[in-house]
């Protein structure tokens, strides 16, 4: 694993990790009043496209980051629909 791959994994950790507090707070409070379903749905679609792109390149940082982010975004979309 070279330096640029490590940089990608660190960047993936930061960007993906930034969603964790929002998912936790929404899960805990069961409140999605201030969450935009449109924004999270469009972001999920974009992240899934990045996942396909990363898979086609065989890029571990892109795959891991976008798979994890997609799961977190899917949880948020489900919570938004459930607690609407």
C-alpha cells in the first residue's frame, strides 16, 4: 500500500466519519424534522455512483468510503421515512 492509498483511506475515514454523529443523533432522538429527504436521497444516489466508479477502478479507499457512506445514508433515509 503506497502513500497515496493511505491518504485516500485517511480522507475516507474523515468524510465518512462525519456522518456518524448525525446518524447517531437521529437514531437516538427519533427526530428527522430538520433532515432533508431530497438531499439525503440525491447524496445516496451520488455515493452509489462513486461506489460503482471505485469498484471499476479497484480503488480500496473509494470503495470502502462510499460503501460505508451509502449504508449510513440509507439508514438516514429509512429513519426519515419511518419518523416522518
